[in-house]
């Protein structure tokens, strides 16, 4: 059983292109549907769910108020700046202004009751189906339907993946990012400051992603050697795909984005930075926004042996039997992803979504490989490279 968030974000981008485009009442981007009482996009829905009951946010002064000459006035005479996507205060004010209702955000107890209701209704439907089957058996029963592609345990597993990513990766990333911000209050844009900022952001990405992976029972069940092998070979290659997934939910102020971009461009130069920006924009326009798909895809890529086609003798190796065992795990996750896509989308859409996942990752892999090569070869980035290696080698005491 998937959460309400999964249901909203799982809308296909490949439906009828002639349908009218509806804009989010909060930020003006493409809306997915009515959420908490107003027509909004997925990011604004997630933002309101996280902040709806944080009324103290409304008392914080807008950071853009003195700089913004295009300020709008809402009904309670509070100003809303034009930097809405990068101003927490004004964004929350706007959410309430357009009619979003905090009482519609489920509490933990309400979520549990909702899950119980769904389970009871599902059991009732199954009982009714069994009763009808006994009375009038059909020849078509021998033909598998879309509903037969996924079992209840598959739905539970997909739901756990979505929740685990939010509880381990996203929460850890947000907490660590606060510490990074507090330590860089007087950011001076010097070479050392840019290098340190990029290093801390990437280490946060690595540690948050590892926290998510280690919460997955299948990863926990791996032998220490196999887990160490996958960490060393694949984690750094998955930083860019994981950062894209984080960006779909995590809100960043405009000044934070500017510091991130400045540090990245300083280290890798304009050409590689422009490629980096281009593939991020391409991913936003092409990839489906269903968290069950994108997060399961990260797990599938992690179980590659190895992910990169270039063999590095300095990295650990495992036996052929271990590779085959890991390949079986990867195949099971890939089958689950395809069954899920086939269930929620028609065959053509499912194929297109899967193709886009592969295409975007291959483009990200090209950029990631160039960036990793830069970090590994430059003398002024030796400390950064060592820090990245140590972050993915916390089991380095194994033989």
C-alpha cells in the first residue's frame, strides 16, 4: 500500500498532450491536482505538508523584502515577495492565502487509521471476489491481469522504500545541511571556502544515501565483503542521481542554490558546470516524479556489479558466485519496477518511462565520471578525494 504522496506524484507525464495545462495556485508551475484544498504542484504539496503546522514560520521576516520591488499584498496586509520558491515565509503565507487547509494534513494517528481502513476494505473485496469465483468460475482466470503483476507484499515493499528514503536520506540530509549553513555564515567565496563547501555538500549526499541503503533489509542481508564492494564501486557514481531525487522534495533558499552553484563552477570550470546544469534540467523535464519509481531505480543501480564499465584494479573485487547472487537481487528489483510501471501505466507509457530512466542515468554517469576524474587527479582536491573514499569505506576494517 502506497502513501498519499506516492499517489499524487505518480501521474504519468506521457498522457494526452492536448489536455489543458493547469497552474499551481502557489508558485505558478504545472499543477498535479487539488492538494489540501487548493490546486498545487507536487513540491508545493510536500512543502505545505511539512510546514502547515509550523505557524512560527509566518512570523519570520522575508529575507527578500528589502530587495524585491515587485511585492504583492495578500488579504491580511502581509507582503509576499516574488522569490516565492526560495522564501519559506512567503511561500507558506501564499499556501494559506490560496485556501490550503492545515487540518487536511493527516497526523500520525490519522495515517494509521487510514491504513487500517484500506486494509479492511481490501480484505472485504477479496472475500467478495472469492465468493463470486466459487459461484461462477471463468475461463479468463487463466489469463494474468495487471492486478496479478503485483502482490500485497510488493505494495508494502514499495511503500517502505518511499518512507525509508524520507525518514533516513531526506531527514539526515536536511539536518546535516543546517550544520553546513551554520558553519558558513560568513562565506567569503575564496578558493578554500568553495572547495570546503562542495566537499561538505557531497559528503552529506553520500552519508544520507548510505543511511537510506542501510535501512533496506536486502542490503543489510549482504555479506560484509559484498556490501563493501558495492559501496566502493557504486556510491560515488550515484551521487548525481541521488542529488536529483533530493532536489525533488528538499526546498533550498535562493542564496543556498547560489553558493552551491558557485562552488561547483569554481571547482569544475564553466564547461563541465554547464553540462552539469543541463542534465539536471533535462532530468526535471523528462523523468517521472513518482517516488516509488525513482527511489527503486536508485536501488537497482546500486546492485550493479559494478556500475561503471571501466574496471579499476585499485577497488575491491568479489567472486563470480557473489556477482551472480547480486545480479539475482538486481533482477528481482528490476522485475518489481517493471511490474509496477505496467500496473500503473499502459505498455507504451511504461516502456517510455523505463527508457527515460536509462537515458538520463547514462547522461548523468558521463558527467559524474568527468567530475570524479577531476577530483581524483587535481592536487588541490586530494583531501576532498580522500574524504569521499573514507565516507564510503566505513567497513574498511574488513579483509
